[in-house]
C-alpha cells in the first residue's frame, strides 16, 4: 500500500473520533461559494454548526492533498472516491447518536484551474502552432500552480538552448534551460537553473543524450527535483505571484510536460481542446442534514501542494 493510500485510510478512520467531539472551532482552509437552507431551520442554526463545518472542511483539504500527491492524472476520480468513503464513514458514526448527516461531492464546474499537457515526446512547441511556435506563453496572471512537470528525453545542438522562464510580480525571474555539452559522442543533455541574481547558474542534472546509458531527465519544477534527486532552488524561492511563464527555443529539446494552474491560458498559445478544466482548488458541494435543518454549501478547498 502506497503512502498516499495509508494517509487516506488514517484520515478516514480518524473521522470516528473527530466527529464525536466538536468543542473547538477549527481553522478551515476553505471559502464558501454558495450557501442555501433547503428545508426547515434558520441562519442561527447554521452558524451554531460552524465548528462542525470547519472540521469537515479541514478534512476535505487534507483528503485532497493526500489523493493528489504528485500525480496529475486521475485526481478528480480519486478525490471523488475519497469523498464518498469519507461521507460513508462520517454517517456511520453519527447514525447512532442522532447527529448531523453529511454528503460531500466534487463540483468540477465550480472548481478553479486548468491544465495542459504534451503526453508524447517531441519538440516543446506552441500547442496552437502559431506564427512563432518555438516562442510561446504557457500562462500569465498565474496565482497558483498545482502541477509543473517536464520530462526531457533529448537535447538538440547549436545556438541558444531550450528555456522556460518564470517572471514574477516582484520583477525577479527564474529560468530552467536544457543544453548539450561535452566534447565526446554522445554529448550530455544538461538541465541548468538560473535567476535574476548574478552568477546564479547551477547545473542540476545531466545524462548522455543518446545511447544505452541515456536517461530521461524528469523535472518537478514545484518541488525542485530531477529524477527524484536532491532539491534545487525553484521559481517560488525567487519570484512572487502572479507569474508569467514563457518557453523559448522549443525546438531545442524533446520531451513531455504536465502543467495545471489558476491563471490565463492565452488564445495565442492554445486552441479549443488544448486545455481542460482541472481542480487546482477543488469545489466541494456539502449538504448537512440535522434534526432541525437541512442546508448546503459549496466550498473551495485549499490544498497544500508543496
């Protein structure tokens, strides 16, 4: 059983204790999008339930972090299943005490964020194939990034190297480049990071560009790791959101990428179908049934992605 699955089981199992005692109003990393009283009851009744809701919403955020992990693909389905398990456990506990019943479901249309990806190795060009496909804007006005992964399979020689640049609202910038170096054959493909501070160039990983010893260079730009190795300085250490993210010399490296964020994915870079909704901040519909009231809320659940 992987660590994420163990974490989910521990969280859901802990509901049996957490639901019984609501003596303290817990801090909830969430924001109510909609409120509605659907049967009898009053606003005062709902407010008196704030401690219960805060605890539930805090659990929803922890559950989202556990189910997301480092895996972009299938998060919506995994989180939806986790919410079902959480709801069943919650309601089994309260069934014998006449407490508050809960229903929690993922609301994808109200969630915030989009994703784009290239799943087959190739030049990292503008998905729209615009007039300058090698120089393109990945996203701008980016306030939150959930997934920022590149896998580089090959570098191409001559001229300026492939480059991803993140520019922050504070005027600082951070860049990652893929270049070829060495005098032998094959040359090495090398990932180097640099930023607006002078003399900041740091090679972070390298591999032969071809041949039996060649390895793909798998970069997580959020955690600052290459092939699960030691960490390096990331864009969030240097810059401040909102970010603008650009690719230049897309023809100088082959690879794949996954990117999910809250921001503007410009039409100059993407056609319809090049991006899809992705719950960077998931919206969850919650319904509470008590002896005196039944009410619902849609909340945005904050997820700690670091």
